[in-house]
C-alpha cells in the first residue's frame, strides 16, 4: 500500500514538473489555477464557456485513478503516467482500440501548449504524438464516465470513431485550446462518423 501511494504521489506531480517546472510564475503564465473540488453546476458552467455540448459532457469518476494504479507498475509505468495527465485526447476506432493519443506532456510550447506541434493535427485521426498503448480500452474508459444531468444516452455502435477529451477548470485556457483543436480536427473527417465525448477531470487532481 505504501509503495502504491508513493507511486501515486509521484505521478500526480509529474505533469507539473514537465509542464511548468513547478513554479507559480510558470503556472500563471500557462493560465493554470489551483485545483479544487468541482460540482456539476461548476462543470456545466465551464463546459459552456469552453464550447462543450451538454449532451456530450461527463465527469471522470475518481475511481479511475484506482484502476490506473492497479496496473503492474513494473511493466506499465510510462503508460500509467501518460493516462494520468490532466489534458488528453484519445481517438478510438469502432473496435475500441486506441489509434491516436494526445497528451499535455508531449506538446511543448509556451505560453500555450502546442497541440499542433509538427502539424500532427492536420489529419484525422491526428498523427502520432504520445505512444499508443492498449492498457485503457474504450470500454474501460466509458466504465468510469459519470453522466451529468443533461448528458444524452450514448450509442457507440453508431460511430466510426469515438474521441475522448480530458479537460478541467484548473488548466484554464489550455483546456479551452485543446477542445478547440480537437473539434477543428474532427471536421477534417468527411466520410466517417465521429463522436467527441468530454470528461471533466478536476476532481481527480484535487489536493496536488
């Protein structure tokens, strides 16, 4: 238990180290805020601000962290770190396999994260950024999604691609920019049906 807790703490802080050098000056320049617990009303308010359709808005269950840290860290430490980041875009095909993976700690950029670095967002799905893995399938992802009061029932079989966006209040404009890039990128696909789902992750990171 103590070993798992230490790994949890390490990974919870990793994104701050990689993104901001853990200084208040850098976090401010990136537009980041302090983490805090959010309720559905707050999620809905920020979702509207960030142009997230209420029908596609979810909250990520905090139990998702327990799932990630139940994985064998001797084999999957890098994958756990990647999936335990505050901003992500995961592109799944209709078989539930991850085909493209965008993560904040791979973007570079200042004072904004460069989601289109090396023009990876000029095709759909985007070109490779973070390494593809199979530790979190679409089925696993959706198991930890908590619908909000205005969330519509999802029929994933109706779509060729399901895109999952992890976003939050505390990453400020970086969340808004990720959402903008993902939405613009999805419009490049003219033939296949694409569904974007938005999972708020604020409560996962409370206290770090």
